[in-house]
C-alpha cells in the first residue's frame, strides 16, 4: 500500500463517472431519434446505452483466502474500470402517428427505449458520486499536506 492508493482509487472513479455522464448525456440527446442505424433494410431507433463497470484488477482467490483466514489485513481496493458500454435490449416504444415519415403501414412509429426521467435520475446519482470522489481526493490531499508539515 502506498500513500497514493486513495488518490488512485478516487481518480479511477472520477474517470468512470465522467464516461457514465457522457453516455447518459448521449441517451438524453437521442431520446427522440428515430433513425440511427440501418438494419435489414430499415432504420432502427436509437438504443439506450449503459456503462458496465467492475473492480480494477479483481483480487485473486489466493489473496481473498489469505485475507479470510487473517494472514493478510489488506482491505484496500484498487478502484474501478469500465468493462464495456452495452445497449439496452428493451423493446422500442410504439406510438401512433400516421403523419410521421417513419410510420409503418399501420401508422405506428418506433421511438427509442430511452426514458428521460430515468436518465435524469441516473445523471443526478452519477453527479453526486463524482462530487463525493472529488471531496475524497481533496481530503486525501489535505492529509498528505498535513503529513508533510509534521516534518518541519
């Protein structure tokens, strides 16, 4: 464990949360996009995207075993990383609008599977988490500065 573990952990979270905010913003911006991808001769609406994260450098079984039997007191995490960005496979919304250029023969159009309310809640949660990590970085920085003052 180094003195920078806290900073590294929070920095990885800041990077992850920033990407998540970008993806959420793209979802909100495309909430009404009916033509984003040409599939099988037809335009497909925008699909909601989600960020999948995991612990950075997942601990091995041996290290978990050593910690469980009490031979290792390391409980420090290594932060988080983005595994991938996946598309939400929930069905598109069907809306009756026969005047729309993308309406099918029955007058229905397919709209993206993006719920703006859900996206706003996710954005607020992600923003709060981002702010908490900034606060953690500032607290760690202040502790390191105070530790340097001890030597004077």
